[in-house]
């Protein structure tokens, strides 16, 4: 029989599990769509900044010819990036009010990072900060959830009366998460059962909240600073990928 020792943590990031939780293939696919847009609209790009870079899963896939920069609100993640990508430069800051004394050819954010901002005012100030850090004609590339994600999640929860996720096993333990939808907020209620050297499991709890807004509202806020070059629906309309150019 497995013995459990329940100790709940708050939202301190659980860095050591991240790599096992995130698919490398998914990170490569995110790097691919960023690189495709660069190839199409900004072939000569040299300096690239990722906002909300996490542990650098996407940045490691960018070719060495680029000078890479990353920013994240969590210091633990940035420390992993610094070890992992010594040639990069990294900053701890929220993306909605960051200030870096440099300008970039491309700024991107991948994996619905913008949805993690608290409210739409923070979305707007992120767009402004990005614009201020772009070189002339610089690109802003990002993907976010659309309201269809909220509708589909509600539908799955009602239809199957359960979360869409199942328990996943990793070398260091088990992971499980459950989605909750309330208004325009999608919450991921996550549990990590971490295997301890004594054979017991420690329960770690995390909550991630994402706020989701209508596409028309996003487009209108973006248009204040950018020309929208592409707005492509993905994942059956649950996500949208924007490619924008600084005005
Ligand atoms: C789903 S992860 C994505 C990481 C990475 N972009 C990738 O594709 O692997 C979301 C990241 O956004 C970061 N984040 C959340 N809110 C943020 C904020 N206000 N400013 C900067 N980073 C933030 C989190 O710390 C986390 O690293």
C-alpha cells in the first residue's frame, strides 16, 4: 500500500517537475511558428525577446544566430534559463510593466502566457510595453486562448462530468489537474504528488488562473500600437496566433 504524507504548498513554482510536465515536441512547435513568422516578415531579425519565457523550453530551440533574451515573473524559472542558455540574457519582471534598456527586432510570448495577466488593463499595458521595446517595424508574435476554450471546457466538464486531464506518471511522482470555468476565467487546479526518498509522497498544490477575452476586444487594443499581419485560429478555434508589426 502507498503511504501519503499530505503537505500542501501554495503557488511556489515547482521547477524540478516542469521539464517532465512540458512536452519538448510542443515547445519545438511553438518555436517553429515564431521562426516561420520571422522568416515571412522580418528575415533580418537579430535580437529576440520572449516574455513569460518560463524555463526556456522555447528559447532553447532558437538558432544560435539570434541574440536571445527572456523575461519571466518567477525568479526560479529565470535561474534555470541562465544555467540552460548561458549565451542568453534574462530578466525577472512582470511583462505588463517591464523596462529593459534595449530594443528588439522580435518580441514573442508562447503558450497562452498573456492569458495569465490579471485583467485587461494589464493586457493593454503589456501591448504598450512591448511596443516601446521594439525596433522600427519590429514584430510581436503571441498566442492566446479565445472564448471558445471556455465554452469547450464547460461542455467537456458537463458532458463527461470530469476533468479532461488524467493522472500522469513521471520519474519523480504523479501529476493531475482539473479545470474550472467561472465567467471569463479558466483555472487549472493542479496537484503534484512528489515521491520523497523515504517512499512517501508529498502533495503539492498549485492554482493557475487565465483570463480570456473576446477576439474583437484583443484586436481593438492591439490596433492602438500594431498593424495586425495575421490572426490565425488554431486548436479548433480555442487559440489564436497573432503576428503584429509595430506601427
Ligand atoms: C504556460 S508557461 C509558458 C512558458 C513558455 N512560454 C513556454 O512556452 O514554455 C507561463 C509562464 O508565464 C509566466 N508568467 C505568468 N504571469 C506573468 C507575468 N505577469 N509576467 C511575466 N511572466 C509571467 C509564468 O511564470 C510561466 O513561466
